[in-house]
C-alpha cells in the first residue's frame, strides 16, 4: 500500500482527537558485516535500530505507520461514541482545558496535528510537515503524538514550523500518580476497554492497542525532557484527573 499519512489540520481554533498517524520509512541496511561475534553484534544493533513498538508488540519501523492507520480506519465510524463511553465524557473536559490554556485570538495561526475539527485540512506527516519554517503561532496535538513512530522527530518538526515566540501544546495520556487509582485504572483499561471496543465498535484489537500504547508512552517528566531536547524552552506540564492525561506546554524562544 502507499505510504500511510496523518491528517494535519491548519485552522484558527480547535483542539483535536485521534486520527491516523504515520511513521517515516527507514531503509534497512544490506547485510555486509564481517563474520564472527563482531558481525553478530552489529547485526543485532542494526535490527534494534529499525524496530519500534506497536503497543506491546515489536514491529519494524516501516510497518508501524500502516498498522496505526488500520487501527483508526477500523474504529472511525464508532470513534466518538467510544471516546464518550471509555472516558464517561471526560475527554471533552480535557480538550476544553487545552483550549483554555491556548487562549486563541482572532488571527491566530494554529496548526492542529492529528486533529478532528477545523477549517482547512492538509494531508501530511507529523515527522515531516509540509510547511515552511517559522509559520505558526501555536502547534497543538491531542492524543496523537503517542502514535508517531519517532516522537523526537515530530517534536523537532513542531519546533521548526513555529514562529519565534510560538507555543507548543500537547494533550496526551500519561502516568497516573495515585497508587490505588493506578491499580483500578489498569484493571479498567485492560479488562473493560477492549470489551467495550468489541461490543460497541466490533474491534477488540484496536482498543487493546490503545491501552498498550498508553503504557508505552513516557511519563510526564520524561516527555518534558524530550520536548526540551527538541529545542523548546519554559517547558511545563499539568496533570489532569490524577495523571490519566497531561497537558505539556513549551515555547520556541
């Protein structure tokens, strides 16, 4: 199939929800290593360098984009209903809080990546955005960056397309900071959400991937460091609902 892609949205307002992400194609190196233990170690390093995770599964980097695309293609028709059922409607509150944090003004040039609302749509790749440098006032991504093959590259692209003084905002599932709630949340995630996915959307596997991908995503502090490594400054985060999700913010200064 053709290289999978994401839907990037360019508009003045809007928060956004999950759609289909893609990963970059990474060519495999031809095997021309010397024989012996050194060659074996080099081959092992090559293999690790071209593999990534898809939930708890290990896959080739050039396969992840297609797998994620098929997940969201499968659940699209019942997507909003499932979001409401899984979160008891709280996802709408989280997105409203993101908008309040953004405080967009008339004329704001906003790039909402992996979005679900807005005025003008552009098909592109979060790791290789089809926009010039220093173009946008605000970059937002809500429940999407977790699905990117190379999160560091997506963050670097966010930094590139923002104007000096521009702001990066990310709403994403994170790490629960209450031990008791964490156990309850794990039980609900692994025992209830896939069942809801099967009953409502007819798709157990896609929602199993959802809960696994959440567990593979970095903690609040780890993701903060990744944002800083991409060049952003004054990086902060706010945990919501005991850390089930978090809003990260950074500026291009």
